[in-house]
C-alpha cells in the first residue's frame, strides 16, 4: 500500500486542527479548514508537477 493514500487524511486533519486553534464556531472552523486544505493541496500539486517536469526533461 502506498503512503500517498494517507495524504488526504493527513491534509484533512492538519487543516481542521489548524482552523480549530483559530476559531471557536464550527462554521468558521470548517470554512477555514476548507481554505487551508485547498491551499495546501494546490501547493503540493504544484511542487509534485514541478518535480515531475524536472525529472522528465532534465
């Protein structure tokens, strides 16, 4: 089993914990967690794509 299957769960947990340290209400926690989860996912995807392109063409 690949370690990459655990990445979405880890991403969800980190986003929820970070949002819960900043807000007390569930609607704000979930909104903040969704925002952070999206930003982290885009960042990791960009890094993965960049590394793939570097390894393929260089």
